[in-house]
């Protein structure tokens, strides 16, 4: 069984690789880096706890990917370009094969996004990964939750609901054929952070948030911070053919309250409609107009006939 410093040296210290963003990385008490002139630092932290955020059956490579992806998703929602990250890792034991897989998945996504691991901590304990990401965004151009205005269009990237559908398969509520199950399981375990879309939406979107806890919960944060209301058209919400084949009630639950999608939900003035579509093309990510922002307060979900639905949906609550 490897010790703490052996694991760090073997799997998280990439000797011989020049640092691209940081002046000083792993090996000292602090990392050193700075944003470019005219830029602000964007910082976010997310923790993944076994049994709460991921299942014990997840492959370590996928867990390493997801731990970084959910943090990069926060940078995407802010319109920030990634710079670096730190990793705090609690392990029940020094399992060499597990840590090797975890590092492989994390570094594969880090290299794809041009981000460096510059420090962290490792200890014994229940399996827990806590990553802090650092990004940069031009002063005054960050996408915020507080910018939505009445008359804005409401948009979402990618597709929603597959991650929640996978969870329901694990819970035994739904049965899917092998290929379909692997498709939705990938959505749950290998989310794709929409960093390129976040960058393309700077100067176009009026507000943004990433969908981690379900549309109803996350959109509620935007509405509260912006002091507005919203209508969401259920039939416009993008979904896979796999989810579309499920019962309507389950579809609604997965789309509205599912969580773990890590897509971007954002608003933009109607005058920016074509610019939003162009941003999606630039980023290679489909974007769908799914509603509108109104004066007032609260969220209304409309069915295909324009009637308001009344289910008591709630977003994910870590203490519920």
C-alpha cells in the first residue's frame, strides 16, 4: 500500500512538464500564478462525496473526470477561461490502482482544457474529492446570475435529463437496454463542461448558471438574484430519444428537477437571438430557446398546450 507522499509524487506530480499558467506548481506550500493584465480571477470549489454525489460503482477514471468537470462547469457559467486547479483528496486506503485511474481521468480533461494541477492535499478518510478551480475573465465581462431582465429569452445548452434517468436505473425504478443504459450512464459520469460556450457568450448573454441541481432549483437562483420571473416551455426542453421514450411524468421529473446535467442555462435579450445561435455554433454545442423572462417573481412551467403545470418540483438539496 502506497503512502501519502508516494501517491502524490507518482500520480499528481508531472515532472518535466513546463508550467503554462502558473509560476510555481506542486511541491511548495503555495502555488504562484496571476491573471493577465485587465483580467479578474474567477474561483470556484466543488466537493464530491461518495454516496452523495457519486456511486461506489463508478470507474476511477470517470470519477477523476467528473470531479474536475463539475468545477470547470462553474467557470463556464461565469464566462471564465480556466487557468489552474487544486485537489484535496480523502482516501479510505492508499489504493494504487484506484489513484492511478483517478489521476488519468482528471489529467485527460485538464490537458483538454489547458488547465494545470498546482497543489492540494491528501489524507485518509471516507472517499471525498474537493477541487478548487481558478480562471480569468476580462474585467466587467463575467456572466452573473443577477443580469436577467424582463423580455430576455431563456436558453439551455445540450440535452437535459439523461443523468437523472441513469440514476433511476441504478435505483431500480427504470429498466433500459444495455446500449441505452451506457448512454445515459455516460451523461451522469462523464459530463462535458461547456467552457467554450461560456466564453462565446461573453457580451451576448445577460445571465448564466450551470445546471447541477436541476433546472427548477438552478433557475430559481437566477430569478432570485435578478428579481424577475420566468416561463419555461416543457416541450422545448431538449432531451434524448431515450428519455423521450419514457413515461411523461418521468420525463418531466428528469428534465425539470433531475440535476447533474452540467449544461448552461442562460438568458439573453431577444435582439441577441442570432448571436446566441452563432455562439453555439462557435462552441460546437447545440443551444435551445426554452422560455422567457418576465417581470414579477416565480417560475411557471407550461405544457405543450400552454397550460401551467402544478407539480411540486424541487431542485437537489444536499441536506434533504
